[in-house]
């Protein structure tokens, strides 16, 4: 196996990033399609477009950081001009490899793209690109045309008699469309696609795969493999007595020389021959491309080259999962994320729900999970050097404690009451929290009316609905602990507070208190709850975000509910945002509230009731956020980073809310040298609170002052101009940063005026 060391490491990724700017962390292991130019491979992956140089081994990943409109891509195609066409659920993108940029992006209500083909059957005519798409619920082909080196969308030809298009190719002067209903074909210049028909009606079999190169067409049916020369009748290479039902892709190398793949086998096809060249159940072979003597195969976990009977697998040092359901920043500047497929920790250490060969597992630093991760990771947090995760629909446990001191090792399992469905017994944990006495609390669904479980070492206790006086329910999901070590639980009735004294396994005194969330009979069930360091209980409801200020009184624990309008009516934050039971409330290092949505991105309200960056939060329309489907967010308190977990990877954004700097030892300036004029200003990073700056010449002449009101958290910016707005000349300048107590630091920067 060849291991790729991807150069976008976190230090390089984020060392010189301004507040508000984003970087993407995705996994390109899931290769859905690939094409070869002879020199480069272009790969369509779940984590963006990737380019692999065959000669040097260089590997580049292109995401939203490089201008991609969408990163979860399925199809790639190289046209006659050398541009790469990219298909995804978000539409069609055209990539210029030379400029490394998107030159066109066509959304056009496209729901899926399953293939591309370049059509230039008429000499000296304009090239046309055809895409097999699902558009507004209808399958058909979309036509694009080159004119004066620009790409234009021309038309869409839909057919109601097609339930799925698997591929589209050009063969001679015809387009061949591979559908669930068979092959349909026609000349786009002569016949309307609605009139296209099956060119081989005598092949009354299911079509598994097609491909064409020059004047040879490969066609694989449910019981035979055909080689078809242009203008000639099909020739069966493999007869009916050979089982080929598992084949799903084929690539033409010569007239009677094909390479085909199933999920686990790479085949060589010739006259009366179907030979298994390589067999492996670990990879899940997904796509294939051939170029002269080279055969490239994309898999679920990387890609590789077939060389004789040997398959050289290639993968990058990247996370195993790409759509984290939960994420947590850890001590020692590490972070971990998880979903039902596996767990990945920066480094990378990986755990998978599936088993792989020993060699592959070793190369990927991948271990098989010793527990069933269920269908959803509900929550994750770090406590005393262990990571705790809540599991939904797990066959193994409700809560798992993971030792991350050396890789990812399951340390202990916690078992609430099981939930029995029609076929099996499972554990369903919606929320997990730890109190001040190291008790682990879990809310769960079960058949025993005991929705709350508490664990401490080898001891456990399950609290029943009747024990709570009926205030709990089996729909009690959200849970948190306040600064008085009281437990708060969300229920259909609103909020439930539980206070215990002594040993929780045998408490000397139990107190249950209910609190209304929203006035009125409906929409009162909290979707999530969390308590800030200032003892403010934040509650997310379907109507929006509200808060309750807590006090020491146990019989009357709430002193105030907000936010309120002039008339005292409750006016929730983000009432126009779509939230659900998987939306989360999180706090950044300065106590600001971050709320995730699986439709509208992430929204932030500051401690003083303002919004950051504004009321719209962060979404795909106003930032490079990978997706509006946000599952979770966690924070690097020292460096001021928010890790936003989406269904397409992790977006990292620099925020102005890091822990307060204690000194000026970490002051940094970038870019250096600073070339002016510049669209992006010089950034002075690592500032203490209430810092001000002076920019001076080497002989001490003051050019520009920047007050503390102009500082963005721990960053300040200079556009290269003096107080009069004039650009300064080339040279070396002094930048003095100082706080309100007179402590200062002096830095130098070289300025080059163009």
C-alpha cells in the first residue's frame, strides 16, 4: 500500500487565518468516480475533488477553500478542452485544472448527476456536453454547449418512462443512455431524445454496465459480455454459463480487452475469458478507468492501481469518516469526531464499524470497533481524560467511555434499561452528562418506564417515572447539570429539575421541580438544554432559543426568563430557524451561545444579546461552510477555533472569542512581507484584551494608530495606509502593540509597494 501524506495539516491550515475565515477538513477516502489524463488522476470523492499526479505522487484536495461550490461529488468527466466536469446533488461544476478554479456552476434544480459524455461527432462543430441527471423529479439528459470558449446550458430532455439513468456515453455519432429499463440511443442532431430507442432489441437481458472507447463498445448484461464494433453486430465474449451478475462497472482497453469490477473482484475480460485478477472483500470497488496499460480503481477507502495480479492501494493520512454526528475538542490540542460508521481522532487514529484486512487496518491506523455504534451518536464529551459517547440503537451499550491516551480504545460500557422492538433488544440514549460528583447521567428510551440512568464506576441506578412523581416521561431527552449540581431534564411537560443529597445511589433526600418552558399547551418540549458558566439555563425549543437565570433556591430555582419584549412577552432568539431533536446548544470560550441546525447552519448569540457575525449566523450563503446540515460544534479555546461538524465534513472557522491572552509572547504578523495594495490587510494576531497599536517608521515617526475598539478579538488589521489614507512606501516598519496597563511588544514588518 502507498500512503499519501496530505500537506494540508492543521498547523499550516490555520496558522495564518483571519477571524471569520474558514478552512475545510474532509475525507477523500470514498472514491465514487475517477478519470485519467495519463499524467493525473481526478477523483470524485465524498470530500471534494482530488488530483493525484501519477509520476510524482503529489496529492491535492479541492474543497470550498479552493472555490468548489459543492464537495460531496459523485461523477467526474474530462472534456476535449481539458476541463473537468463535476456532478453532485448540488448541480454541475466545471473545473479548470490549470487555474485550479471553478469556471462555471450550474444548479438548475438538479437532484442527481450520474454521468457525462462529450459529443463532437461533427468535425469543426461546437463541442457539446451531455449530463445524465434527475431534474425536478424527472430523469433525462441535460445539454451544455461550448461557444467562444464559454459554457452555456442549452436544454433538458426528460423522459417519464425512465426510473433511473446509470450512465451516458458517446459511441460514434450516437449517445447511449444506460437506464434501469435498458439502453436507449439516438443522434442528438437528428432525433429528439423522446424518440430514442433500444439499438439492440435482441439483447433481451438486464444491462449491468457499458463503456466505449473509440470504435469499441463494451456491454455487460445479466448473462453475457459483449464487444461491439462500430456499425457491427454484438459479439459475445463470455457465454451464458458464466455468473456475472455482480459486475457493475466496465472499462474498454481494446476491441476484446476489457476490465470489469464487482464490489470485491477485478476482472479481465477477453474472448471466452472472465478471469479474476484480484479479489479482496475489504475495499468495495466502486469505479474503474483504464489508460493504455494502466488500470485505476476507486474504492470505498482510497484508490489503487492494478498491476498484473497485484493491486497497489493508495490512501491518504486523513479521517476515516466524513460526516460526523458529533465532535469534541480535547486536551493537548487534539480533537475527535464520531458517527455510526466509526470514530476518527486527529492524528489520525480511526475506528470502524466494519472489519478490514490486517494489512489495510494497519496502514490506515484503523481498528474494528469492539462495540456496535448504533445508528446515531447522540452526544460526546471529555471528562478526566476519557471521552464519553451516547449511542442510539446500539446492540452493545447506551454509553461508552473511550480511552484516547494512545489511539481509540473502549474503556467501559454503561447499560441503561434496554429497548425492545419487534426483532431485537437495543440501547437508546438521547443525552449524556456528568455531574460534579463524577456521576454519569443518561436519558434513554426503554420498555420499563425508567428513562433516567446514573452510573458511577461499577454502580448504577435507574430512576422510574413513578419515582419522579410522574414528572418524567419516556420522551425525556435533553439533560444538563447546573452550577449547583442540580440535574435538568427536558420533558413533554417542559423542564424537570432534580436535586439529590448524599450518595446518588442511595440519596438521603430527593427533590423534583417542574418548570414551564414556553407558555401555552404546545411546542414546550425542549430540543436541547445547556447551562452556561454564569448559571444561565439555555433552552432550545421548536419556537426558538430562550434562557432562564438560575438561583440557589431549590423550590424556586428560576429567577428570570428571557429574552422578553417591551411588554414582557417572551421573544425567542432565532424563531425563524428550523431546529429538530438533533440540534445542539454549545458555548464558546467567552460564553457565547452557538445553536446548530440541520437545515440552516449555525447561529450565534453573544452574552450581551448581539449576534455574530450577524443575525444570519454562518451558512453556505454567507461563508464557506461545507453544508447547512450542521450536527455539532466544539471549540479550541486557546487558538479561537470553532470546529463545525456537518454532513459533508468539518468546517473550521477562526472566531474572535479565544481565551484571554496573558502576554504578547504569541503575537504573529502575516503575510510577511506585506505587499500593497492588497485586498486582504496585514493581520496582527495573538493580542491581549484591550490592545491598541501604533505603526511607525524605524526612526519613530507615527504613521497610523489603531484603537482597541478596532481590534477584532485578538486580531488587528492594517491596510498599509497612513492616517491620511495614503499607501506607505516600501520599507521596514515597526508595529507596537500595548494594553491599557502599559505592557507592550514591538514587531517589525517588511512592506513592498507594487
